[in-house]
């Protein structure tokens, strides 16, 4: 098996391969030469340079590697080429098995209008919407007059929510349509859009399905993935809490009808919006998903093993699998992200120490070890903390305990954000919609002062020993081996993605992409290194930092704008007084 991926999912797939006695081949970029997925593989083939286009997205190089090593199958993981029908075809043309659905199913579900038509025919509920592309503002207003506002304008070839625009009233039709088409063209190479009635307060619930080559179809329960920000999921769980049995069954049956209608094969996910007790089809993901372990935890099934069995032409699932969920599982995505200024931007760097508490019910899927570097070129996810317990309440408490004991030193992480979610009363009551995290949860905006064991003092009181946090000046280390690396603070060094200020004080975008966050307004006093913008390109969020201390003059862009590489984002007037040196944490 060649695994055309990196990080935790490549590792995850290789471990199942090993268990099944299947030899694995890794591919890797130069930065990943010593990565865990390369170490675990039986063989490894270097690809081109670090940028994904030269390595993990390079179809020709990956097919060459597959041919050269004589593999019989290719597993794409998620992201990268996993939902690229051309890649699936290239694998098949090379005489190899693609671990996934037929290219026709990838294509049908990748075209969101085609997917809506297939779902309609399969009697899968959809939000009121169009099954034809929309090109004029008159069509938007006619839709609004019939179905009401707000209206979601969505890219036909988009997905994951990117490029979606909301039109609140007839007056916004021209601008909303224009912006959506422009963004869709820039981001997906096709400006085609369609309309849906927008549901403002829904949950995101998805259903896991498996289909084999013998007509076997199975539903493997559901997951709630409502806790996300900017379409990046943070916490997922299975089963979706509080679903009435009739709704659960209807969602599962609709998902199976859709899988059957599209000629599905392998593992797939049908995404819905859930509004009260009504659910509406959003899209189908034709891959193994990041959050698949919560399903594995409650069902005792190895989903990657099922993918491999199905790809080998075997019937799905061992006989006797009852597929009744047992207990509850929660996943927290642990990303290398900087919470400074309230923006969660990727912050790659060296993981000085990684320690996972080996508690019952705790699993940590990661592509990294202590001492590994998180490269800046790819997704910033370090790992996934997956916790199982007999019931949801215990699972929440157990996850909070595991988050407290988890050590990820050297890079700022999403651990404090996950803790804020898990400790929130709305989470306990399962009152989360897709807007909840951004609108309700107070996310810690700075690095948390996490006392390491070395920061604790041992004191004896009445013959008993206590370890107490040391809150004063940190004492000089007693011994060399108790010194800890200078970490945990927000790092103020510019990343490789940061731009250079031009002589005129323009802050420019380092790449073509979509502005997804603006944290600067005219008159703001900013310090060098402060994140002012986030530009998304190729599913990566790139921080753009102030290059000098100064004052923001004009802000040239707003959220949703598509910018070219080198385009001006803002004018920065350099502070003309002699400023103190930038405060570097030491
Ligand atoms: C919607 C919606 C509300 N109404 N469609 C974003 C992800 C993409 N699959 C579709 N998305 C949405 N479509 C209608 N008609 C709200 C979202 C949405 C969302 C959906 C799932 C998970 C997170 C989300 C966050 C914001 C918006």
C-alpha cells in the first residue's frame, strides 16, 4: 500500500496496514524526511520540494513512486488528493486500486449542484434551493420572494463552507452574488454558484457510511461537529447528543439512500444541518474524515481496516458486528495555533515535549514525537485527543482531565480553547450550533501560564508533602536538567509567510488567497509581529503580521476579499519615535 499523505492520518493508515500484514510505502517532502510516517513505513520515496504542489499534491510523482515500488493500492487519506477524481483515475489507469469510491462518485459529490440533484432523487431532505446555477441578481431576488431571506449563495465547486455568501435582503442581491462568484472563481477556478435558504442556528451532524462491492451498505452512526470556527472543527463527538431516535434513523436511512444512488464504495460521510428536528443535506465527503476515531471508539470498528477490506473486494464488517454505539467519545483537535490577539493562526515550530496521559479510554493520534518540527507548509494539526467513556458526562470530565495532563510544549496550541469548550455549560447541555464557538465561548486570547512540574515547589506541612505552583519569580534551576526550554509565550518572530514592509509602509499579502480575518482598523497602534490579517490559500490559514511598530493608516481589504500575491492589505505608518526594542520572550 502506498499512503499518499503525511502526518497523523498516514501514521494511522500504516498502523492498520501493519496489523493486517500489508507492507506500506510512504512518500514525503524534504521537511518530512525524518517524520513519523516515514519511520513507520516499510519503504519511503522522496517527492519534490516542500510546497504541496511539488510533493503531496503532485499526481505524477506519486504515481511514479507507486509504480517504482510495485504497490498494489494507494490510500489517499484526507485532504491533499483524497477527493481529486483525476488522481483516483490516474491510480486506476496505472493498474492500481484506489482506496476510495469510484472517480464518478467523487466527481458527482464534488459538484454541489449535481449532488443536490442526486439527493433530491434519492428523497434526501434539502434546504429549499436551486438545482441549476444562478447567474443574475434577479434570480436571487426571485428566489428570496418565493422562499424568504436570508439566502446562502454557495460555490458549485466549493465545499467546506468556503466561498459562501449570505444575502439578507433584496438590496444585497447584486453585491452578494457578485462577491460569491468572484470568490468562487478565484478559489475554485469556476465562478458557478447556486442558492439555498440560509439556516442561521443549526447544528452540524454527519452520518458515517460504508459501502462494499457486493451491494452491502451500512450506517455507522453519527457525529456532531458543530464546534468549529472559520470552518475548522475543534471538538467532535459521537453519538450526536440529544438526537431523537426517529431523527437519527431518518438521517441514517437518507444517508444510505444517497450512498446507494451515487454508486458509493468504501467509507463516506453525509453531512447535514440539523435545525430542531428537521435535517437538511449539505454535502457528502468521499473520504475517511479527520474525526473518524470517535465513531471507532463507540462502535469498536477499525474504519481504515474496513476501507482496506472493501478495496480488496471483501464484504464490509466482520459478521456479528451489531453497530450499536456503546458509551460516548469526544475528539479535540490539537493544533499548533497562536491565540494571540484572539486570532487562531497556525504557528508551526518545534514540539519540545509531547506527553499524553495513558489513561483508560484515551487515544492520541499524532504524526509527531517529542522534538519533532511542525513544518509551516502543511496543516497545523499536531494530533487528535480522542476520549471514550461510558456516558457523555463522564466523557466530558475525562477529556478535561486528559487536557490538563496533556503536555505539548514549544508551540502554542488549541488546548486552552478545547478546555474552554469542554468546561462550558452550553456544551454540557449540548446547546451548540455552528455559530456557538465564535459567538458564545470566551476563548483565552493569550498563552496560558501552565506551570510545569519544574515550576512547582515541594513543601512539607504537618508531615505531609504538597506540590504547589510557584507563583513568584522563577527560581534559578537547581540543576541543569531541571531547566526548561524557553517556550510557551507568543513568539514574535515573523513566520516564513510574513511579508516584508515596503518603503512606503504597505503591508502586502504574501500569496493569492481569501482574507478570512482582519484585526486592524485605521488608527490602531500595533507592534511588530502582531497578527493583523489572516489569508487563506489552499486550505491553509496564513498569518500576516505587522512588520514594524506603528499606526495603521488605511485598511485596504475586508473579510471575504480575494487578494493577489503582493496586493496591499493595509498601510502601516512606522512609529517615528524611537521605540523600545520588540519585547521578545526569553
Ligand atoms: C449552510 C448553512 C446554513 N444554511 N447552508 C458551511 C459548510 C458547508 N458544508 C456548508 N455550510 C453551511 N451551509 C444553509 N443553507 C450554514 C453553514 C455553515 C456550517 C455548516 C457546517 C459546519 C459549520 C458551519 C459553519 C458556518 C456555516
